């Protein structure tokens, strides 16, 4: 059984090999458009326009819009090149116009544009443009005519000679690949292979994408000549290279299609499936209907030959729903017949046989390949169902067309079917004759394949030997270069050593003299330093003695201040005895309490070694004890509860805190619990990061409901506001189930408040 796509493979064009104008031709459309948008009016912009113009023709499906875009880019490139006097741009824009005419089928206009480019290149001695013009002119000669094919090869040879002379390896590799395809068509296989392997060696040094196309062309040629092992080897190399260069174009579809075809030819259907699936997936993504159907027919063939008929039919039925046409529907019917006939489902196949017989007369004679495929499918069906005469009839028609195309594989298929059908008729003599013909054709095809394999092996070995020779020469040159560099280095090292020795000798003598001077200087400096050290020791000793004296003095000062404050309190107490006014006596008592809060601080400073900071927890405990001793007449009814963090506070902040606590606790003891009411006064002091938070609360009767800070002007409130401001903090009062005062201020690390300032404020208030 033969498949249509296996015939089509042999005539796929060389889609990879195009003589590139610059390295920009390898970039993708989005990247080129982005670079064009950001480019200036210079030669780079011209190259981008030319690259975009060429890219319009590398699409698998080209429309009028693509041709119009190419025309626009060609015109823009030619206009800018003329203004810049950029010969490369002028020549290649002419050639792009020729390529546009070629794709539009305008042979006369295309040849004229290419010849104009050739004349311009010769006039300006631009050999690169001359070579590209030769290549463009060659495209207009038909490969179907032996004479025109020779002319086409001749033009390509001229381009190759120029690129080789100019050492333009990138373009040379492309042209060698293009001309190799022409040589294969002219049955000059050995020359073609040499060209391909030369292009392969060149491509390794200039472009991995070029290598991708060369591998594919070697694989394609190997497949065409029946060497499926090498076809598989080189198409797999092409696929691997495509991955390296991150090729995502439909070229990858072609490579995967060939790999699957190689596995099918080797009857390894399971291995062919992943590649066929990838062809379908990628073709759907690019909306390439031709590859969608070709991949589906490949996969259906693999399914049917691995006993997965249901999957094959599902896939073929899916093709029914896709956009089609007369010839595409015929190809689909052929696939149904081949699949169902192989599975022996003749009754289901009959429906498609009837349809093919109905449309066969309607196929135009120029569609000779489709007619051959129809006859081949019908002959296969009728031979399998035992209808010898009908099978023989379609085989004759198929054989006639195969002879007309000189399609050896098709002729072999026809002769083998003749042999089968004549054998069924019992004509052994004719059967033997057809068998011998089929075997002769097969041997001829095998001989061509073997000859190709031998040529390929020789050329591979020659290329390998050449590469080894080049590597050997490279190594020899490298060794010579290393030896020369080593000798040069040795000479330089000797000369340098002598210079270094002289320099070292001079340095040693210089260092000796310098050392002598340095030793004398160091001795003088040592004596001076020793003298300074003695002075410093004396100063440090004096300083330490002064610090001790200072601490003692501060302790004595604190002790005397405490004693003086005790005297003040005694004087105030004596004075209160002679006062008859209760309010005056209360004022004297309040002043005593305030002085006591300050005296406790100086007492603690006197008792501890730290003369600048107060242990707040210890201080507040002593202050609370003084409240119980001197103010709390209902000590059994009113409890003072303290929750104080262990922290050290600067004296400048401890005194205001002591006075605030004295004022608030005194006020609570006097007014919060009338009529010997039981209650609790809570004092809570916590350090929160760099702030101190103080909360003084009671559960007494609280303040009147109409109380407002803005309407009150009492000494206690004035003290609270003034001292809070000195602390740089804030306070607020909450009157709910008793009275709560919240105070928050930042901790000071140094004494910022002077006693004199505080005393003045207290005296003023």
C-alpha cells in the first residue's frame, strides 16, 4: 500500500536554503518589527526593511497582504538607500523586487529587475551584489527542462565562485545548499553531496540555522534515494539543531514530518506517532491546513498498522470537519479506503470507493498525482476484495501514469500488483514476467540507494578526514605558535631577570641606607614617645583621682541637698503649727510632700554609686511608703498597688515623675474615697521601646461629670501640664469608674533639665 504523502515528500522544495542578505534575516518577525520601530534613518534601517521583505516569502501560507508588505519594504529600502548612497541596499532592494515578481508569477518583470541589479553591481564593482543577482536570475529557469536546469546550475556556480573568492562563508553555505538541490535533480549526486558537506562545514562556523537547513536537505535527499537510515539520521540532527536555535517556524513541521515518514518506511510505526502528533499540533497553531492533513494521514496510517483502527477513523473523521475542497476531499476518501481495506472492513470502505469512482472523471488531467492516487487506492481495494478484473483495470491506469512520470517506485508497485493479480488468474508465465520486472525495478532502486550510500559514506569520510587534517594543521600551528611564544617569553624572562636583579640590588642598598636612617629616627621617636607616655600616665592618674573626688563630692552634695530639703520640710511643719487657716495648712502640707518626693531622689543618689540615674521601681516604692506613712490615714481601706518595670531613669526626668506621682496620688487619697470608703490606687510604669508609659488610676468616685481641663485652673493641673511639657510627653485623663491618668514621654539618656529651672518653675507656681 502506498500513501500520497510519501510521493509528495520527494518533491518538497528546498525551503531552508535562501541566500541571506545579512545576519538580520535569521531574526523573527516581531523582533525585526521592534528593531525597525526603534531604528534611525541609517543603513541598519535598510537591512531591517530588506529582512522583513524577505521574511514575507518564508511564510508557509502567503497572501496578497504579504506581497503588498514586501513591495512596501522594497520601495522604502530603495528610497532610503538612494539617499544614503548605500550600494548594498540599492542592489538588494532591486533583488527583493525581483523576488516579489517571482512569487507573483511575473517572469519578465522579475528577470528585468534581477538584470538591472546585475548591471548596477558590475557598474559599481560590487561583486557581492553580482553574485546575488546571478542567483536571482537562476530562479527563472525551469528545473523540469534539462537544458534550463543546466543553465540554472551554471548561474549558481558563478554566484558560488564569487562568494568563495570574497570568503563570504554565510552566503557561500546558502548557495552551495541551493545548487546541491539542482545537482540532485540533474542526477549529479556525488557533486551535490560534496556541496552539501562543504556547506555543512562552513555553516558550523557562521550559523546554526544554516546547519539546520543543510541537515534537512541531506535527510530529504537520502529519503528520496531510498536511504532511510541516513535520512533519519540527518533529519534528527536537523530537529536537534532547530531546538538549539529555538526555531518555531513551520520548517520544524517539515522536519518532524520527514522523521515520521522515515520511521513509517522502516515500519516502526510507534516511533513515528509522536512526530506526526507534533506536526498536527504545530500546523494547527499556524493554521497550515496542508500540514494538518498530511500529519493526520501519517498518524492514521500508524494507528491502522498498530491495530488502533478506532483512533485512525476518529482522526480521519475529524478531517471531514476541517476546511476542505474537491482535491482535499478526494485525498481524505483515499485515506479512508486504505485504512479500512488494511483492517479488512471492506463494507465500510465500499462507501468511499463508490464516491471515488463517481468523482474520478471530474479530476482535471493536469492533476496527474491525484489521479494516480485514486487508481492506486481502488486497485488496492479491489485486489483485497478479490475483484481481479477491476483491480487489474485500475492497476493498468496507475502504471500508465507512473511510466509517464518516470516514477520508479510507482512502476514497482504496479508490477508487484500485476504479479499478484495474474497469479490469482492462474497465468503463471505472465506472473513470473511481472515478478521479474518488479524485482529488476526494485534492484535498480536498491542499487541507486546503495550507490548513494557509498557516495555519502565516502564524502562523510573525506569530510571527516579533511576536518582531521585541518585539526592537525591547526594543532601544529598552535604548537609552533606556543613554541615561538615560549622562546620569546624565555628571552624576555632572561632580560627581565637581569633588570630585576639590578633593581633588587639597588633596592637592597637603598633599603640598607634607609634602614639606618629609619633606626636613628625610630630611636629618637621612641624616646619622645616614652616621655609622652609618662606624661599621659600622670594625667590618667590625676583624672582618675579627680573622678573619684567628683563622685564623692556629688554624693556629699546629694546628702546635703537631702538634709537641706529635710530642714525645709521641718520649717514648713513648724510654720503650719502657727497657721489657723485650714487651706494654708493644706498648702504647707502639699509643699512638704512635693519637697519629700525630691528629697527621696537625692537620698537614693546618695545611697547608690550611680549619681546621674535613678532606679525608678525602687524610687516609686519608697515614695508610696511615704504616702502610706504621712498621707494615707485609711491605710487599711485604701491600698496602693504598684507594677513598675525595672528601668533606670535620668535624674532630670525622675524629679518631674516624682512630683506628678505625688500630686496625683495625694489628690486620690484626699478626694477619691470619701467617708472612709475602701478602694485601690494603681501605679503602672512600663517601658515601650524608647518611651515610658505611666498609668495612675483609682476606683474612687472620679471627677464631676461636667469636668473639663480647659475650664480648670488649679495648681495640681498646672503642675501636671507643665511637668509633662518638660518631659516632652503627653497626658490624658479618663473619668470612668474612677479616675485614670495616662502619661507617655520619651526616655532621655542625658540630663536635659536643670534643677534650677525646675525650682524656678515650682517657685513661680
